C-alpha cells in the first residue's frame, strides 16, 4: 500500500512541476500576443526618429485584439491614425515585419514628389529643422500632417521630377519611412491591408551603436546610446 501511495504522490509532484513550468510560459506568450511585443530596428528607413539597433516595444492592443496565429481582428476599438508609427507585416512576405509612419488612410489619394506628400490636394507643411547630425548631404524638416508634427529627412533639398499618385483602397493604409529618400515603403510595394497591422510603436527601451561580434542580436554594453533609453515615440 505504501508503494501505491508513493506513486500517487510522485504523480502529483510531476503534474505540479509541469504546471508550474507551463503556466508562466503561457502567461508570457499570452501577454506578448495580446499586449506588448519587442522588436529591433534593422535599417535606417525611419531616421531620425528610429535608429539602427533601437529596441522598441510595440503596443499590440492600441487598435484592438487579434485572433492568435491568424491575420484577423478579434475585436477592433480604434483605427490607426495618420502619423502613427506602426509595425505591420510586409505584404509581399507576411513573415517579415516592417515599421513605418502612417501617411494615407483608406479612400484617400496620395501624391508623392521626392518624399513630399500631398493628401487629396492638401500638402503636408514643412519647416526647416536644425539637426545636430553633421550630414551636409541631408536636409531635415519638421513635417506637419494636420494632426501631429515630426522630423523627416530628405536627401534632395528640393522636389523635382514627376509625382507619383496612389489611390488607397478601402481597408488599406499607405506607409512611408521618415528617411524619405532611403526607405522601401508603400511607394514601391503599395498600400497595406488593415489585417496586416500588428500595433503601434510605443517606446524605445534599449539602443546601441553596435552589437556583440559573436551575438549580433545583443547590444555591445560599451556602445549603448543612453540618451535614447525609455524615449516614447510619436
């Protein structure tokens, strides 16, 4: 009888151990799926507002709640707003995530000339901005889209050439990088369907100039950009 009792106790111990191991993992995965997920910026397409090796947190519940493992909203309580910095799935390969600024909304007509934007015939306003970066080849401007203002970077100081005109379908959004002349965005691969939106970029929690040679996904402690820690994004 003692042997059977001991076996039952061992079974109970193993069940408790498995549950104590699985429950925290499920809680973390659930929180990451529904609320906050970290991403690392791999390119300079959002300079000067996001730099390479900025580690950001994305608020995945800012627009709604998604169905797990499916590109569909379970509930949506807010639409993305013009000027939001948004993480979304790249339309040509949904396994890849992009981060860009939302420029055009469903049903609008977007005209772009060398990165300068016009929505339904109304130009975004640009005011020259003095950047601390010593980059003579670039021009910086504060762009006002009618809702918010932010800094953008141009390689060409003046607009020239032929404008591009895009009609945004219903349920789609038009995205562009803040580094206007060095960004692959909706000008090249078109508007993004709303179900590909992941969430709004919220906070830079870690940033560095370089990573460890043996672990390129880990910041080099000697190259941290302390002034960017806990910087909120707009």
